[in-house]
């Protein structure tokens, strides 16, 4: 016997039962489980990064449980149900893919010999999404801008990339990658100036933070032009740093030496040796 999505919905209802459910689960709200949702999403990404596909199944289940959790709270408040979430999702995806569902229904099929090109698909996708944003209810009064709708809770680097892509679609972008390199050097110089000013008491730390933010924003722009995912690029560097640092620890342990007793020059020498081995392998 295999459990189904209906069984999962029933399990969630039992957990949330005010009389016989789990005390922890019954206390939760939309807001309180957000940190858990973010953690589960990161654990899915981590399993994929490590190519741990046996664990990925479990992590995807944990992430699905978050959707079930939100949906149950929504149903209790007469806001929406899990079935409504699914229905809305299918309708949205059918609507956004006229190149797959030409008649706007799940049953309709495209003629393989008359498929539109990718340029048409991209234009259609953006136009449909723009139409959807225009129909969304306005939460805050005031005119709606072209950058509205990009979640503020996204990781800053990911949100920077989305902001830049949205602005680019409206013609606000560098013509090519060369001026981005120029801007990168300009921001480095401005950061140095802000840092020197703060050290001599002629500036403040806020200015340093602002200039550093500008520099990182340009780095995201550079990654976008190079078609590199900046979040993944930094994640790859994090992994590389961890591996090299661990190699230093292991090298010292084999010699019976303590990491904390070594000089920076010694540690850097081992670091360079580790890099040399990586290049040869």
C-alpha cells in the first residue's frame, strides 16, 4: 500500500486538530512556519548540490509538507484549500504556456510541425506575466512600478538579479559587458575611498556598507551578462573554501600539529600546496 496526497491532507488535518492534534502543529501560523519553509528549500538545494538523490526524496517530501501546512491553515481560515492551490497552479501554467496548450486547456496540444520559436515564447511569457501583474489586487495605494512584484524576502543577491533582469526587459541595461567591467573598477575605487574616509574619521560605516552593496550589485550584473548564476557561483566558492580549509586541518593533524598554534604564513603555505594539488588533479 502506498499513501497518497489525500492521506497527507488527512494527516495534516489530524495534526492540526485542536483537541487531539499535536500541540506544536496547532500553535503554528502562516508567519511562524516561514523559517521552516526556507530551511527545507535550502535542504533540497543542498541535497541536489551534493548529488545525494536518496536524501533528495526525503527533502522534497519535507518541502511538500510545508505546502500542505500552509494550505491547511488557509482552509481553517476560509481563505483557500490545497485543492484550490493546485487548481490555481494548473490554470496559471496552462495560461503561461500557449506554445504547449494552444487553446488554453490542459487537453489541447500543439502541432509539432508548427511550434513557435523561442523568441516568441519568451515574449509571450513576459507579456502574460505582465498582464497577470496588472490584474493583481493593489495592496498598497499608489502607482505600480515596473519592478513591483519581486519578493523582498528573496536572498539579496537573487533579488538583485531579478531586479536587473526586469529592468533590462524595459530597456534599462548596459549595451554589452565591457562597461560593466568599467563600472566594477569604479565601484572598487569608491569602496576604497569610503573605507579610507571611515578609518580617518571623515566618513562612516554606513557609507562603506552602501559602497560595498553597490560593488556586489555590479558583480551580479557581471554574472548576468556572463550567464552565470551568482548564487550558485558563490556557493561553489564556499564549497571550495571549505574543502581547502579542511585539507589544511587534516595535513596538520597528520603531523600532530595544532591549527591554532600555526602562523598565518605557515597556514597560507599549506593552502597554496592544496591549490597546487587541485590544479594537477
